[in-house]
């Protein structure tokens, strides 16, 4: 059974700080996803990774397949980045149709 | 542009009643998923649906749950006899190029 662990569970930082959220998983995967969930509940896909690194604006996601670990970084954080950030994985054995396995999320608050 | 819409946004029902949650994909795709998130907990996979058939289901998806695509477009999740513990947000998602796009969710409250 694949477990997805995130750290920290909660993070409060000041505007402008560099933010790092970590994710580790226990079994083989075909892809790792970083998602953002706002207080209203909606879930938005930020990144999907199977190797290396991706960048979108102030967000950077990296993955190390050998270490079964991924990080999400936010540069020059802003109060509007406040949200829950969720790591999820697609199991390697899924054949493309398996649902995602989710971490518990990291609740990020950026104070002005 | 939203990939997926869901109706209703909020459903309140009495325990033991049947509910149908609807998901409408904007474009015609083959892979769909239902997830749920109990308040304060992580998102959990319920079922995946490929080419009009169930592809995989989790332990949560017992005989009380069913999914259909009755008119080839809308994708429904039915809970036959709701229990208090079915209260949760239910998300529909569709897959495009291995990435999943989520609907806004339906908040189900069972009284």
C-alpha cells in the first residue's frame, strides 16, 4: 500500500520568504502531482512530475525518484499563496486508470 | 475555462435517502474519477471510470455506491442509502495526458 507523507503539516511564514514543502512516498509511482486547495474547497493541479524539475512562475517542483521524494518551493511568497498544498501520486502498477493516493496536505499561511 | 463542472454544489439529505451527484466534463474524455474528502481529512480515491466501465474501485466504494454515464456525457455518483459518515466533499476529476483536473466539488451533508 502506497503511503504519501508530507511535511510540515502547517507552515506560517512572512511575505517574501522562500517556502519548501516536502513529500515522500513508499512505493513505485508513474507520476507525482502537486495540488493546491483553497478554503472554498476547490482543487487545482499545479504540477505533474515523473522526473527532474518543473517551474511555473514562482513555483518550482522537484522529484528524486531514487529517494522517493519531492519538494515544492515557492519563491517570494505572497499572502495569496496561502492555501493547502497537497502531494499525490499515481501508482506505477495502475496502467493509467488508477486513482491518485493523496498526502494529508500542508496548510500554508503567508502573513503580510 | 473549467475542465469539469459538478452539480449540485451543496446537497443536504436525510440519513437513508438516495443521492445522485453529477459531473459534467467540458469535452469528451475517457477517464473519470470520483474522490471524496471528509472534513479535516485527506482526499481519498473512490472509483475510476474508463470508456464507460468501472476501471478500479477502492475499499470505500462498497455496494452503496454506483457510477454511471447515462447519456454519454454526464457522469454520476449514486449513494443508495446515505449514512452520517458519507458527509464529505465529493470531487469528480477527468484525466488529460496523465494529469487530473478536478471539478469544484459537491458538499454532501447527511443529517
